[in-house]
C-alpha cells in the first residue's frame, strides 16, 4: 500500500501540473495547435522511449527504476519552479519540460508493473493491478480539478511546489517499502563479477518486442489488442468534438467525468474481485463489451445521460481488461524479462494513437460530416439509424469503429491460443516466501546470468508451447 499511496499522490500532482501547463500555454497564445503539441510532447516520449526504459528496468532493481521515474520528474518540475520564482519561466520552456517528464514517465509503467510480482502473491496480481489502474483514473478526475483550483487561487508557482511534494512522497514510499531483490539485479551482479558482456540497451529493447512475438499465445493476444486499440482510438478521437457540437462544454465535462468514474469503479471492482478465473476469455468478453458500450451505444444514443452511462461502462470494462492483461504478463513471463516485455506492450499499444488521431479528424471534417449533411454515400443506409443532427458523421465513425472492434475481439474470443492462454502458457512460479524475504545473490543459477537475447536463446521458459510439452508426453486439460 505504501507504493500504491505514493504513486497515487504522484499521479494526482502530475495531472494537476499537466492541466496547469495547458492553461499556461493557452493563455500565452490561445491556439489549439499549441495545446495539441503539448499533448504530443507528453504522449510520444512514453510510447517511443518505453522499450528502452523497459530494457533499463531489466538491468536494475525495480526500486531503482521507480526512483529514476520519480527523481527525474522531481528534478524537471524543480527546475521549472526555480525558473518561475526567478521570473525567467517562459511558456516555450514548458514543451521541453513536458518532453522530459514523458521520458521519466516511460519508466513508470514497466517498473511498476514488473514490481507487482515482488510485492504480492500471484493470486493477488489482478487486485494489485486494479488498485493501480483505479489510482490512475482517480488522478484523471481529480488532477485537472485540483490544477484548476490551484492555478486560480495561487498561480503556477505553488502548483509546481505541490507537484514537487507529490514526487517526494512517492520517493519515500518506494524507499521504505519491502521489495525482495529480483532476479534481474542478481543476474546483473553475477555478470559483472564474472566479467560477462551484456548486449547494448537498444538490442535488449528490441529483444522485448521479439519475446512477445516468439510466444504464440502472447503474439496472438498482443496482435489482437493492437488492432482493437487502433480501431477504438479512431472512434474515441471524435467523441469529444461530437459531444461539443451537439451539447456544449458542460456536457463534455460530465462525459469526461463519467470516464474517470468508470475507471475508478473498474479499479475497485478488480481490487475486490481479482478478475476472471479464465483471464483470456474474460478479457476478450470485456473488449467486446467495451466496443459495444463505448462506441456502438455511444453512437446510437443522444443526450448527456446516455453518453455518460455508455462511456462509464466502457471505461469500467477497459480497466478490468487492462488489469487482467498485466496479470497475464506478470504470471507468464519470467521476472528478468518483464521490464522489456511491458515496455514493448506500452510501445505497441501507444504508437498507433497518433496515427489514429491524425486520421480521424480529417476524415470527420472532410468525408463523414459532409456526407452526413448531404445524406449521400454511407448515409443513405445509416441516416435512418443515426438521424441527421449535427455530429451525425462522427457518430457514424463511432458506430463503424465499434462494429470493427467487436468483430476483431470476437475473433480473439474464438482463437484457442487467446481464449485458453491461462492453460496453454505455463505460469512462472515465484515461491511465496520469496515475496517478503530478500534473495541471496549467491543463489543465482548459472542460467540466470545468460546475457543472450531471445533471438539467440531457445530456453526461454514462457516461450514453451503446448506442442513441445505434448512431445514430452504431457497432456493439459483445456477448458473451453
């Protein structure tokens, strides 16, 4: 709970400062492009740098990786606060600062996700991931509100100081919590003692991507999720302009709040429940429900209440799906590979976001909305279903994205390698008494000091397939 509390406070402070940055940039020029550029500065480093961050996480202890993320953020915000109180802070400096904060944040997901197996038992992975996801959603709700209040009452300086305090609180939590020393750090120490060479960071980053595609179940699951994510972001990108066009600013505020509330409720549900026993099937059913609720129903209903309920259910399901996905990686991938694998997952899931966002806006403005207004093309069929109100073209984009996402996720549900991934892919067991007790660095098996990449190895535990086990005469019952 110490790590969770510290990271929750840090996320809240960071969300407040991000909102303050948006206000500062908007006040300086009043251009939407400036705000969009700021969002890209925050998002792109996390996507692009996450494989490198994951490789670094796998070279050091998880405690050190979390400290890098929090210390880096503290230093960046500290420099901004110093510039502010010296009267030298200019709005353009916010962009490189946001870029650096994005790089620091790229350590957080792989480090925190791969630290969960060092903190809790395997049967608690879903609950721990749910708490972390709920904290992120809570920060998404409370951060902008807190940032708006702080800017209005105190200005930029105190807002930055509060974020500094939140980073310091997170560092204290990471420092005092009991984390057993993981195999990653032990293997690194053993390699140093024996003089073993290590591959370059870039090679290890690529190894994380290769690992995902070497394991049949993970390859199918990640491939399915990447396609669904691309389709869903394509639809999600037009929700805000559609709501603004049809109902205005107040309605959008309610819908955005419903998204955060759904994420918090999903996190609390996972914390209490732990997730489905058959995580593969449960995840794909959750994705189907998410596409139907947050996209299809969102397109078909009209009014703030309908939109809010649809997006709330979608956000709730998204939290449960993501938490279950993390639990699968945590239980199926060896500890010494989890940083790279989580970094690769972040890269693959986020790199499609700019592409989808770049396509959705022009398509809405120059294709779907004009056709909806003229009642031509697709709207000779969709018109009776969606009506002819402003924003009908964007509603059609939501509907099509929802149908496409549902079809892809149903294919995933029909796939045996995804549906039964819990059975087909063996768990990487961690002894229960290792959760609390620090490991002894003299107990590192020789195989753990191997420094080859997945391309050079044929003995990766998680890459073992059902076929290879069957050749040895083993049989596993598959519950469908």
